[in-house]
């Protein structure tokens, strides 16, 4: 019986220690072997795949590289490719304010959209919601990803500390 009480006490202590850290919301923080640190978040909405059979949530990733420039970047990972080859125009809306357009690079196989630099991350740190919208192709329609940014400032603080730099 004493062993059960000790195990329960250790479990409660571990749960308390796990809750003592910052609240990252739904953000997942990871470190790669090359030292790059990322924080990723699934969109709250689903996009239907090209064949219409399944839906998926795009993933927004914020990344910090400890060496090199640019140090910070944002990625949007998709399951369906966009038809653009180098750049794509992304419509951005932060906290429901007016939309503005940005140029994002198209990554491998058109399934990764990338924006380098810390200015995009800077504007998100105090935000609650992010809406991204883009065209898949001339006749293919638009994609839209809606993100609940709860825990973002804590996630950015954690990846900046792991990356040994100041948050944007």
C-alpha cells in the first residue's frame, strides 16, 4: 500500500512540475539536430484534398536558426500543392483587421510556403488570430487557414531562448 501512495505522490508531483512551465496552448516546440528550433500549430479549419475524399488542417511553423541569416522564418505546410513555382501572394489578416498581401516563397513540390525574416513573427506575438488565404492555381480556387494563436508569445520566447537570441 505504501508503494501505491508513493507512486501517486510522485505522479502528482510530476503533473505539478509539468504545469509549472509556460502555457504554449496548442503549439508544439521541437529542436532539430542542426540546432533549428520550431514551434508548430494546426489550423482550426480543414481544407479538402484535391480528390475531395479527405480533409486536413494546414500547419503554421515558426522557426529560428541559431546561425545564419535570416534567423527567423514562417512556413505554411499543405497537403495539396500550389501551382506557383517561386513566389505566391498570401493574403494576411491579423485579429480581424484589414487584409494585406505578402509575397511568400514556394518550397519543395509546392506544398510548403515560406516567408523569411522576423517582421511577420513580430506582428503575431501579441495577436490572437491569424487568417491566411492564397490561390492554389489559376482555376483551382483559394485555400484559407485560420489559426488560434493562444500561447504564441510563450512559444516564441521558448524557441528564442533555445536559439540563444532575442524574440522578435
